[in-house]
C-alpha cells in the first residue's frame, strides 16, 4: 500500500510538472505571435481545467488573431449555454461580430451583457473592463450606470466612470465622476489630485473649482470638498482663498492648526508674504501656546512680515519700527536664549540695515553672544553679522577679530570660508589689495559655489586693475565706493563712482562702475533702473570682464521681475553660446531650455 501511494504521488507530480510546462509553452507561443500553436495548447489546458476561464479567454483571443471567427463564435455560444453567469463572454462574442462588420448582431450581444448583468460589484467591474479592452468606453459607462442601479449606490463605480470620461475627453463629466468618487471614498482624494495634476489645464481647474463651489454649498458635512477646493486654489496660486477654506475647516473641526500652517508655508515658499503672515498669525492668535505649531508660527509670522516689507520699495521707517517692536514682544515672551537665537539675529539685522541703528544692532548681538550654551554654528553666524556691523561702523579691528575667530573655529567648513572671504573683503576695502587677492585666490576652490564665484570675481578684478596706474588711486576710489554700498550709503556711493569716472574717464573700470550702480538700483528694488545699467554694459563694454555677469543678471531681471520672457530667453542663449567659459554658462543653458519648454526631468 505504501509503495502504491508513492507511485500515485510520483505520477501526480509528473503530470503537474508536464501541465506547468504546457502552460509556459502556450504563453511563449502566444507572446511570439504563433497563435495556431497557442490556440491548440490553451484549448487543451482549458479542457483539463474547465473552471479556468483564463485559458479559455487566451484560446478565443488566439482564434481572433487567426480570424477563425466561426470557431470562436461556436465555442463562445457553448460556454454561454454552460455558464449563464459568465456574462463577459457576451461582450467578447459581440466584438467578434463587430470584427466581421455585423454591427446589429454585435449590439445585440452588448445589450445582452447589460440585461444579464449580475448584482455583484466585482462582476460589474469585470464586464465594464471587458468593454474597455475593446475600447467600447460608452458601453463601459452604461455598464457602470446599470451596476449602480442594481447595487442601489450611485457612487460605487464613480472612480471607474471618471477614468472612462477622461479617456473619452469629457472633462466636465470626468470631474463630476471624480467628485462623486471622493464623496463615496474620501481616501481616494490624493490619487485623484495626482490625476488632475497630470492632465489638467488652467481651464480644467476653473471647471473643477466651479463644481466644487456647488458641492461645498450643498454638502456642508463633507469636508473633503473644502480640502479639494483649497487644493485647487493652491494649484492656481490663489493662496488667499486656499487659506480661507483651511481656516474654515480648522475652526469647524477644532483642529490644531496643521492645515493652516501648511498653507502658510506654501505661500511663503511662493513669496506671497501677505497670505503667509495671515496664516501664521491665525495660529498665534487662535491656538494655545501648547500647540505644536505655536512657536514656529510666531517665528514664521515675523519672518513673513519682514519679507513683505522688504519686497515693497516704498516701505516706511515706521513700518520697520513697528515690526522691530513685534520682535521685542516675541523675545520678551520667550526670552534671549538658545531657542530664539535666529530671531535675535534677524532683529539685529533689521536694526542695522533698515533702521540704520548700528549701535543698537551691536548691543543686541553682544547681549546674545554673552549667553551660555549656544549652538556653535548659530553663534558663528551671529559673530559674522556682528563683525559686519562693526565694519559698517568703521571699527575695523573689532570686525577682523570676529571674522578670524569664526575662521579659526570652522576651518575648511563653509562658515570658515565665509569668514575668510569677509576678512579678505575687509582688506580690499582697506586698500590692502595684494593680501586680499591672495586670499581670494585660495577661496576660488571653496565648496560653496557662491563664495567661490565671489572670490573669483574679486581676484580677477584686483588682478586686472592693480598697477594700471602707479598710485593705485583709481582702485582705491572704487573700493571706497564699494565700502559705502556695504554701509548702505547709496547716494554717497553713487557720488564716489561719479567722481571716479570724472577723474579717470578712460579707465577700464567703467563697466565695473555701471555694474555696481545696477546693484544699488537692485537694492532699492528699482528693476528698470538696474536693467538700464546692465544694458549699457552689453552695448558699450561687451568685451569687458563684467559682460557675462551683466548678461546673466539682466536675463534674470527680464525673467522674474520685468516679465519679458522672450528677452530673457535670448540673453540666456547668447550667454552660453558667446561666453562658454563663464561660470554662468551651464545655468544659462538650463534656464534657456526651461523657458523654451523643454522637459528637463
């Protein structure tokens, strides 16, 4: 008996292995387009396993490829007699008739599929997908509509219907269906948003927004529509209305402010400082100080208000003073400590650069640096700022001492390089050109691109102008003018540049003067004025060292501030073609391709 069992097990294993080989071979034939061989094997496999309709489907498909329509029709009619619930075969039979241009017979089979549609969700989907497979999208839509009726749930197949409407190009109907899908199953919203991002134009977003307004008004208990509406506003960069929706949801659900904080961050990233500030202020005023977003919202609120003022060329001293007072209110609540170190650095910057109160800025940072337990990196950043303010005050020794401390503490790190660069720039301002140039030459290899580029510019500038006259007087006048810019004394700097041009009318520094005059206008947010100076360099000094810098700056102004995209694109192209050795050549090429609409992914 034992031996008989072993023999049966062996025979069963052998037949199973043989069966598996036939299945793989049938697949291979089918994939290789050898449909006659595939049909024979799939028929054999199906005859051995009558419950496996996959084999039968592959067998029928092979016959269709062979155009053996009569045989396929015969076998399909047989299976429909045997299995009345396998309604999907009516669709396949209808397709066979359609392939033979028998439209009426085909439609009859499609109607039979709908008439016999089972009251089962997965079967409805299966039959609809069979229609999709033969690109009968309208019949698939009818299938889902009938299935919704049978199952008495109007939205149960909404997600699938929406995909069909998208394929058919029916945007309005697609949006309606997708919103129905969200009503049925809110956790689908993220995937639906991805679909919208992939396929939608601005006009489509307008339709979506219109439908969402109707839903929000008629379905006040479905918050997902408010979320989706806010998301649409974000896509259209209408952050004000997005914030309004999120505040409404936050209040209605008594949430912790997370949604509102996120809107604030998004608005800040897109430099919509007014909305960002409003979002963060909502959290500060409406939420408890124990909210996980309270402290960060306070910081971001101050930062956003500051950026809002900075972006306005007509800001007043009173606005800055009011903001400084708000910084002090914040610090009075939380104290001068390691946690608020960056707020204190920002406060000192406002005092120094916007109120021109260098004495108070120095006092603020000195008080900060007297604290114990500061983060070393933040402490170094505070020292660099304090050194700048000492330099602006004319206290060179205090300034260089602080730069040197940071250089020593951070060595070859970015902060160390930054400190060394500022120390070298101080020497340049002070007229020690040879030593400054030697330092800039070393810093050309900095891992920081910004430091490297600035060091390269100054090194080449000094080398080109050092010794052009025996007294170095012109270079010293230029350095003095730069120092005045550093001190925010723009009128005096412009006067110094004008004096230089008057005393040395033929000097090669003319393009440099124009370049720095453009920089002064940028600081004043006078973009048209800056553009004129850059244009003058390109018209009159195209062979000089500042030409590629001016071209890159001017292209950036045209692109981001003056809305002259075609001019920006032309300048970027010209830059990478004519100035192949420029540090801006690669960036200019990428910018050009981006503006041209190339897919850079």
